[in-house]
C-alpha cells in the first residue's frame, strides 16, 4: 500500500525502518518520541516546515510503493 500524507509515521517506520533516514534528512530528529510516532506525515511536515508532497514521493520511491 502506498504511503500518503495521512500515513502515521510510526506505521511507516514499523513497516519500512529504512525510511528513517528520509525523515532525518528534513530535520525530523524526534522519531523516537512517542508523540511523533503517532503523527501523520502531513502533521509532522507542518511542524518542521517541510514539503509533504516531496517527502511522500521520496518515501514511496524508497519503499517501491
């Protein structure tokens, strides 16, 4: 199943731990925090000032979705 902006970060990391580097690369260094694992990708991008569409595209490319 493709990753969307509504995907929960923790779910993505559980299924595809290799994607952590993509989150780190845009400044999301709080991936170990319980609160961040429950956020959607869109919510996290809003907080970090990142382009949600670019991140989702990168995540799907990295996971072959």
